[in-house]
């Protein structure tokens, strides 16, 4: 099957969204935890986190169009902090439920049956059930004119990972951590490590670690 721009434009809206959301491949599954200025918590599943740099440790998050009515974005801009929490297989259903459009006075923690946990000195809720939890501070916010989405750039100021999940070279074994991935809008996958490859250098053949 080969589709051109006019074919994509002619697809039914929901079918196009489902199709295009699969084109980037497997994506991270994160619960974004926030709290508004009045102290009300919010939790939303997102699959748009991307690594931007390691020093300082920066992650980008694309938030869909909406502006102030998007509670997560509004809370991040109000407080300057948020959390990223990996989804694991034992609470996929609860994590997915946070995608429902609840009113701002309703906490998705309560509706999904997940538990907020707090770190001293950090004002956003983390997810107790998550094994990988990140505390993020807002560094830059850019509205994107091309499609009215928002790019949120945050710095990792807190990282909590399971004991034994960090390899000797510093990398994190996400399979051992139990993190799941997303494809499209609604398909969740467990990771299987096929092989690790050594740093690529000119004049040297590919080498497996």
C-alpha cells in the first residue's frame, strides 16, 4: 500500500489519526503528573516524550492543541514543574483511563485508581505505582504554529529507577524496569531486547556488546 498526501487528506478523520499515530513507530508511555495553583492534581497519559540532551538532562513533551483547556499544559505553565512516570503492564488499564476528558475539578488519580506520591521540595505529584519516576522543571515552552501543538521542554531534576535496572555503563535496562511502549493511540507492548550494539566508528565493523 502506498499513500500520497492527497490520500491521507481524504481519509476519514479518526482513521487518519489512528494511521498517522502509528507512523513514528513504538513510543514511550508516560503518565504526566501535575498540580494546579490551587493544589488539585491531574494525571494524563502521553506518548510524545523525546530525549533532547543529557547535559543538562532535557526531555521534550509535545502537548496536543487546546491551550488553557488542556489541564496538563495549564498546570505546567502555572507551577513550572511536572512528573513523568513510566507505565508498566500491571496498570495499563488505569493509565489508559487518564486519557478521558475529565473536568478540571476531577483528579484522574482518583478516577483511575492510581496513587499520588510526593517528594520533599518538589511540587508535582508522582505516581506511586510507577517504577521509573522523573521530576521535571519547565525550561522552555514553545507554541508550534504549524499545527497549534505545544512543545514543552523540561529538565530532569529527580530520577527514581528500580534497584538493579542501571547497567554498568550507566544506561537503563527498560526491560528489567518493566516499562511498556505504545504504538498508535491504544496498543501497549512489552519490550524485548534483541541485542545491544557497540558505539559505531568509521573503519570498524558493527559489533555486538
